[in-house]
């Protein structure tokens, strides 16, 4: 019953708040001006992702006030996500050296893991594996990589929003089918908050998300995935499958650039989705393709893991093979045109 008003309220609040932020960005000249490394051609306000952050944080506070949801999860997501959003907001309005951003990212990851309880034992190819302290370190790297790759992948209109919405709705549907409907509330609220922003960010975008929003989405999605592992080990694999488009494109591109000796902290346009958007001459086909891949390829495989007994690690491999082939097809990591 709570969702009957919470979801539309979150969507409407995010939509209205994004409109206010757009006016603020235009008034303060917080504008993303196209350059040689941009995927857009028109100067566009940025920082609209703050609407997603504030809407979701208000929703988590509301859940805590009415005693709904697990308080440790809410504190983990709210605290870690808020710190990343603050760092991103400051970077959007000025510049924070990369090393200090990275320190802040790991502090947020440690905060989140401390409240979530670290990384639980995993099932890997039929074997239960408890990584202990090493698993905690691995989980911290995972969170930091996910928040950064989300920033890297937020390069064309609507793609980061569509990814978050489809992944969250996919995860929520898996929770419901597994009889864990109460755990679907947080991803559904995040999807609603992002949907309000997407109204303004859908191609052609009237405002960009900015580092505050993309980093926040990355670490919160990571936190939700780790929380899922404590609910049922196979659900972590489901989240990794659902996030496959972003994980594969960003990771494959990073590895190729590292092997070539590029300065990986510098902006570039060599992700597969960026090559694809230039090939098609528009952002919309690529953004919609991400939604189709998530709903028609990755979600069915995740369902097989969650409900039909498919081994999670096998499911990830199966899901990622076509994504790697797509990354190769669209020249991910190659020298830009």
C-alpha cells in the first residue's frame, strides 16, 4: 500500500526538482560546453542528478521514520551515497584532484560495507566460498569501480537513467517472484526517482546528470547488489548480470586503454556506446538498445539464476559473452576517430 503513493510521489518530486536545478544551472552558468571529447554538440546544463540524490535520500529517511525497511541498509545506502554525491557536486562546480576523489570514494565504500556487514559467503560454480577480509577489500574495490564506471558510462543522453531504471525494475521483479517483495521497495523507489529525472534527460537531453548523480547511482546500485547477497547468495549474481552492459563496456574499454598505455583518468570517447552513437548519428537508438538488452537478454538469464537453478557464475559468463562481442564490434577502447 505504501508504494501506491511513494512511487508516484518520488517520481513527481524528482521531476519538479530537476526543473528547478535546470533553472539554477542556467542562472549560474553550470553548463557542459561541447569539446573534442564530448558526445554532444549543444551546450547543456548539468547537475540534474542532484534531484535523484535528494529524492532518494528523502525516501530513505521517510522509510526510517515509519519503521519500514532495514535501518542498517538505509544508513549504508544513504550515508555512502550522500558522500559520493557531495564529492561529485563539488567536482561539478570546481575541481577535486583525482587522488582525493578516490580517497573519498573508498571512505564511502567502507562506510557502506561496515553497515551492510561486508561481503557474505558466495556460491561459485557450486562451491560455497567465504573470502573473509579479502572479500571485504574486494567488495570495496567493486563499489568504487561501479561508481566510477557509472560516471564513465554517463556520456550520451538518457543512457545512465535507462540503465538504472531497467536494472532496478528487473531486480524488483526477481525479488517479487522469489517471494521477497519487501526487498523490492528500495530499487523501485530508485527507479521512480530516476524516472522523474529522465523526463528532462531523455534524448535530446535538456539537462545532464553530472558526477553527483552518476556516482550516487553507481554506489547505491552496488550497495543494493551487496545487500541482495545477504538475502540470498544467488541474487548478487543476478545484479551482476543485470548491470552487465555497463560493467562490460567500461571494463573492456579500461583494460584496452591500460594495455595501450593511455592515461586512463583523462576523458575520452572510446567506449562502445560512444562509438555506436557516432555510427548511428544519434543517441536515442543506443539508449533504447541498452533497455532492450537489459530486459530481453540479461533479465531472462538473471531469472534463470534466481528461480531455475542456473549457477550464478555460469549465468554471468553466459550473459557477458554477447556483450563482449558487442564491445569488440563497436571498437571499445580503440583509438578515437
